[in-house]
C-alpha cells in the first residue's frame, strides 16, 4: 500500500534495525572511524555492538564520527521525489552536527529536478535514543492517518518538550569529542567525578556531579521525575526511553528500577523501550553512557 508520506532520520536516532524495517523508516547513517582515515557507515559497515567492543578493547583510542554527506541524503530523497511521496526528514540537533544543513542542501539539489517535491527537514533539537522516540512519534502520526502538513506541525510543537538526563563513565570522551563545554565548569578534571547532564533545547547543561555510578544514575532519574511532575500532563502523555552503551545488563536493570520508581511517584507508564546508544554519539560519551529520554507524545491516548 502506498504511504501518504515517508519518514527519514539521520543515524543519530539509534533505533534498532529490526524496528526501522518494521515501521518503514529510512535511516541515513553517520560514519565512524578509529584511525581518522577509514570511515565506516554505522549499521552498514560496522555494527554498533562491534563498535563498542573496539572501544572497550582499545582503551585510550578515541574514535571520531562524521555526518552523512549531501550525496547520502540526495540518494535517499530522490526516489520519493520521483514517486511524488512527501518526506519528513528528522535530524540531530543542529548544535551538535551539520547534518540538518547537509540534508537541506541535498533537498535543494533534488528540487532542481523535481520542483514539486515535498521534503520537510526538521531539527529534532535532540539526539540518540530520544531522537529515536521522536521519529517513532512521527511514525505514529503517519500510521494514524494524520495528514502530512498536520504531522509536521505537531512534530514542531512537541520537540521542545524533549529532555535527556544522562551520565557517562568518565570525562575523557567528552573532552576528546569536543562536547565538554558547560559540563567542564561543573565537573572539571577532578579524579573520580562523573557528571549528570541534561539535554534540552538542543544543548547540554550540567545538572550535578557524583563519585559513584549509582549516585549519577539516581540523579538522572530524579530529574526525570521532577520534570514529569512539573508538567501539567499525565504520565501516559509522555514517551520515555532508556539508552545504554556497552553494558546491556546495566540497561536492563536500570529500566526495571526506573519503572518501579515512576510507579511509586504516581507516574506509572506501560512500557519503556531500551535502546543501545549508537556509535555516532558514543564517540563523545565513551562506552558507558546511561540515560533517560522523555518527550510528549504526538497523539495522546
């Protein structure tokens, strides 16, 4: 059956390959490299699990990521333009990457050949697993029969509600990845200190520090509870996800704890997807990120 419009995302969305196929989403991958010479397409040339294993095995080596190129986007946009299928393309926050601008440049190239093509490029103002949840909200709108223009308008409305509360194993990757910014002012280079970080409005902000993993993950959860309570929406109006890095079991255990804590606070939710944070983001966080993403649902049940 012909879809009314198609959902595309850059590789920052970190959705599992099986889910991407099931929901008919097109992902434009990021590139990653361990040697600054050979860049591999994430999810195509190298799997996320393999990438993490290399990070763990090669401690002290700091990989880099590279955004999709104009040709990558153009090759994806062109078939839909030819078939006259409108496109919504969701990109990582522009504060972290030029991916959106590259997509816009590719859009202009496609419009030269197909001037009537409808290609809307959206700055998600988030990244990683929360971008994935945002993409899934776009899918829900599409699959619920919401029109192209109304879907775009609704996605623009809810994106400012997105928050990520997370921590990392240590500061080194944030330093090498150039993401340390405001976080450094809080955590500095004090031995054993781990930051608690909030992403909102497309940027990261320091939200505290802790010496133990338990303290930083608990603080992240406290920030989620606080954010949901301050909202005037009920808990079932939010889409929540958990992102983990190398340690799958830690992610599983954390999800169970998060669901129990939310229930105790009168914020019970039916499900919380657990996604592995992708290689394009982990070059900045290292192999041990753990965090929570939350955004208002596009359609309230």
